[in-house]
């Protein structure tokens, strides 16, 4: 599914299961020594997707370790993103000659727990929620908003190396076009000589999941 949201120069791989026999590098295994089985499966299949996608770009298998903010650290010349939720794992990578940053996120297409929407949404987003709900009940719009904000952060951090909270972006979802825009509410950092004021992304709801993506062209 994730490949349907991303332009063709991006290599994207997803799985709805956890394949048997996936081998991790020793450095990756060391990260899982105290992890529960659920976390081990998410991590392992996420790395399987990541290495498969890297292989599509011509890169050999390498460890994909977390950075200081738990972001995946990619080989030189690569940008990418990994996501996982119950029943779905995915990774997307691209060459830096094609894209500056990628952010993807997947969530179950089900309402967020009580209080989550109010915790992540700014007043303008809350005001737009009734209009989204009127557009149809086949999409959990609060969960989609959460996913879009996750993709925003994943696209933002590699470019800025700065934290971005849920309250620091105002996301507008187009229920018909399958797109969204994110307006950054904090002082815009300068990236490649220009202020980074926001992102555009795409979304879909299918097979029990909502998935969002951002790909920032080089």
C-alpha cells in the first residue's frame, strides 16, 4: 500500500505479516535484548522492509540502527522512513539526489483513545474535525490526523535535527483528494537556504489502516 502514496524514484516495501527466518545484524540484535516479543517482531520486519527497499536502490544489506531520537540512520546518500503498527510494517527509501527527506506512518483505521485528539490537535484542527466527519465515516479522521503529524515529524527531523511537537504543526486534510498540508507553527529554520514552513503529503485508508506519507524533493 505504501508504494501507492510515493513517487516512483522512492523504493517502498510493506508487509502484513512477520516473515520467518529474518536475520538481524549483531548490532541490531543487541538493541532487542530486553524487548518483548511484539517489539522484536516490529523491529525485525521493519528492518527486513528497509533492507529490501535499499536493495531495490542497489545498496547491500547493512544494519539500520536508531539515531539519538530513535530515527533510523541510513547509509550515506539515502533518506528514508520506517513505520509499523499491529498488522502492518513498511519502509521507504530514496537517494538524496532525488529527495531531501521522507516521512511515512501507518495506523489502524480506528478512533484514537479518549483524550488523544485533544492532546495532539491545535484549535484550528479541532474546528475542522466536524467537517471531516461529515465527509464520511469510513475514515477515522482523528487517527488520520495523528498519522499525518507523525509523518510530518519524520520528514522534519532529518532536515532540521530539531524537535517538533504535535502542537507545533497545523495539518489540513483534504478528504476528497487524499492529500494534506502541514503548516509549521514554530519559527521556521533555514534549510538549504530557505525557511522550512511546511509540508505537503498524501494519505489513504485501506484494508483497515490509514497511511500517510511525505516526500520532499531534492
